[in-house]
C-alpha cells in the first residue's frame, strides 16, 4: 500500500500528468465545439444570473416539448469553459434533447470576490432553476430534465440530484432533477484537501467537505444517478466511482461502470460517439 502523502495525492488526481496527450483532447473539444456552434442553431451566453460567469448556451431540439439535458463542464472547478464543451450538443440533440451547456465562476476567484466549490454548487442550482423556469420558451420539456457532467461537472451533477429544491425556490418542484449522469465524477472532497496542486486554488475547508461531498449525504429520496469512469483512470477516480454507488445504493445508482480503454479525457469524447456504451447510457437516461 503506497504512503498516501502529498506526492501520492498529486499523482492520483493530476489527470493531465496521467494523460500525456491531454492537449490533443482539448484541441479536439475546442475545434468540434466551434463547428457545433456554427452548424447548430444556438442561443449563446444567456444570463441565468448576475454573478461571474453566470451564463449558459442553449441548443434547441429539432422538435418542441423535447427532453432537456443540462451539461456541466469539468476542469477541477478552476479551469475550462462552456465554450470548450459545445461539442456534446450534436450527439445529445441527435437523441432528441434540447441541450443546455452551463458556465460557472472558477476557483479561487479574486480577493474581492473569492469563489469556493459550495459557491459553484449554488450557481448550478441557480442555473438549473433558470432552466426549469424558462426552457419551455426554447422547446424544452421542464418535467424531463437530465443533468450530465464530467469530472468536477460530474460532482456537480450528483449534487443537483441531491438538491432540496423546495429550499432553492418556493415555485420549484421537489423532483426538479430526477436523472443524472456523472462521467469521471468526484464525490468526496476530503482527499482534495491533501492534494497540493489543487488545494492552492480550491482552498477546501472541512466545512466545504461536509457541505459539498455527495458521498457523505443521505441517499436522495427520488431520482437515479448513472456513474461511469474510464478503466485507464487513476485508482482514486475508480474508487470515487464505486464510492457513490456504495453510499447511495443500487436503487439510486443502478449503473456504476468502468469503461474499457478510456482515460479521463477520451471518455468525454466517447459520449458523443454512437455505438459506444456511454452514448447508449446517455440515450437510455434521456429516454427514461
């Protein structure tokens, strides 16, 4: 058993170091995202609030009353942008969905306006509530919202499934989000406090761990979460994938799979490829 010191945590969680060609994945995402914005009818940079980065992009479905997919990007809550992830929209639209790709403020923020992971979770609550209130204007069926996310976004997607929506807004239904897909998600923030290359920006406190670790929450009373990770990811990411299944149980997490041949970045691209297991799981969840 390796000594779980700071260096071990950095090795386990530094995905860019684990995937030497990560820049090629990012370049593909950016190029495919630009093509998606050019080829699809889209409403870009729609405000869901007045705070930093509180914008979203809407890719309406071909037909009205379509199921809705909210996609939350990754980047360890401190990097990347919704504009890097427009590439998921064509594949999800092909499944019949109205697609919403959301942005959020990045850690650590500024000295005048610091940003924490719980702050970002509240932004995602605000964005999801905005979608419920307004997506019908863009052809979406607000009673059929699925939240999907990658990495940090997978963590936030799980938080949306576990959100107490009646506390978020009196007009909101308790079952606002009933379906979520977490791709390479993280469900316990405690190890990240021991990860130097992250903690410098994330500044996670024990209170943040308690507030924003879905694996430490009680199982949501309703809804289902599908979780996947790539078999080529670090042992810690594979552990997180099992952890939420153990914490919430098979009734809430009926799908918990490690997908062969995929790393932390190639797995997102796999979502967009018809015939793959992840693409099929997304279609199954949207249609449920």
